[in-house]
């Protein structure tokens, strides 16, 4: 095993500091339109040309470009013109892409930093930041992070991972989407599977307003509806063929998790099914450094004072079995970063 030296540990911390500056540099590039301008130029652009076309102060833009090159976000050619490094067009300039990183950057700079500054107070009191979480601005930022990723992930990864699910969706079933957010997933699925009906429940009132607008604008209001209801306040009784929770289970507080899942069980028809998409979290301490768990570990820490808890696979299965679900099974997605858990009533 290689020796762990003071210098190696110092370099590691400097790498974390580098990431801090990289996030803020990318936010500047997005907000000022630098990435989009570079993406529109096939031949690259000098910092002077960038400054001129965007109406920005040239010395600042010059050092921004040099720093972005150092961070391997930009490249340059023999004439000194800057251009986006490979795949950075998709990640930082294409806001329609599944892989677009802009919403995550916006969330980290505008909200995560503010929340993290409040953590010491919460550690002392045991309190949460729940009231702040549901501000309109936070709600919009949070929805932006999931509105592209979840529908695409559901269509191309989740549905194929559950045996026979596509066929059931094609035939037409009634679906309860717990924690439906802004309704984008329901709308996309309604368009893809015109024989299905959807009911979404959501505790974020701002998200419900957006969901109802998306439903109206998409012309699917006859088959899709969204309601401002907490999951543990649902009173559906054997009305649905499928209950869906996409990146939601970990956000249901421990005090409401069991009752919310019990209400989901009651909402299902006989032999109905539940599908849970969520982060993967390690079962054992020795697995905490495995790279596939990084997304779940960091999200758990980020949402710690919001009452969130990402359950490892065995804990999810145990909860489902205790509530009466049968044969829970979990498969990994995206190299093990996410999991899909499926069970039947």
C-alpha cells in the first residue's frame, strides 16, 4: 500500500479547493453566456473577441479563459483562440441535454452554499432547514435539476430494468406518482403511453403549481392530474396499478416514511406494483470509498438537515416486506450510482 504522506493529503485538500473555484467559474460562464458563445463558434474565439461580443471587461474574461483552460474546461489552438474542451458543449452549453450540468451548478452556488453555512446551528439544535427548502426560488432550482434527468432516465434505463413494465404501460395502467415535482415525468410518460392515466401528489406547493401548468400546456389534463398532498396524508384505496417514487423515498422524513409507504401500499390494487428510483448507499463502512456510491453519499450529506435519509438496499427491502409487499428486487443503474427497487402487493 502506498505511503500516505503529509504532502499527498495536502494535495488532496487543494483538489477540493480547486473544485470550489471550478464550480463558481462555471457558474460565471453560464450566467454570462460565455459557454454558449464559444459553442456557437466552430473556430474558437480569442478572449478579446469574447469580451467584445458579450460586452464584458476584457482583462477579466482573459483570466477567466486562462483559468478555465487550467481546469481543462477550455482548450486553445495554435492561434491562441479558446474553444470548449471535448464534451463540454454537451455538459455546459446544451441545456436540452440529459447531461447538462448547469442546474446542478446553479443549485450548488445559489442554495447549497447557503444551506451548508447553517449546518453548525442544526448540528447543535437537531433542527432542520425544511421551511427554507420550500421557497419558490429553491423549488425552481431543485426542479431544474431533475426535470431533464428523471424522464430520460425513466424511459431509457428504469423501464427496461423492470420486466414487463413497458408492455404494461403500452396496454394502459393507472399510476400514482408520489412526489411528482413539477409533473414533467408524468407528462412525458403520458405522451409516450397514451393509454395510461396519472395522478401526482407533491408536498411542495410551488411544484404543484408548475405541474398543473405543464399538464395544461401539454394537453394531457384529461389523463394527468397533480395535487398538493403530503404522502402520509393520501387516502387512496386500491385505485392504482403502479406507485412510482423517483428520487423521493430518501426525501420522506423518518417520522413519515413508514406511514407514507403504508399509504402507497393501500393505494395499490391487488397485485399492483411499486417502483422506487433512488441513489445507492453503501451497506458497510468499508464500502464508503467505492466510487459508485459518491453521488448518494454527497447527496445524503447535502440534504442531511432536511430530514433526508438514503436507505441501503437491504433497508428498503425490509421496509417493503414489513408493509406487505412481495419479492422486492433491486437492480443498479449508471454504474451503481442509482438503484431501481421493484415489488408487488
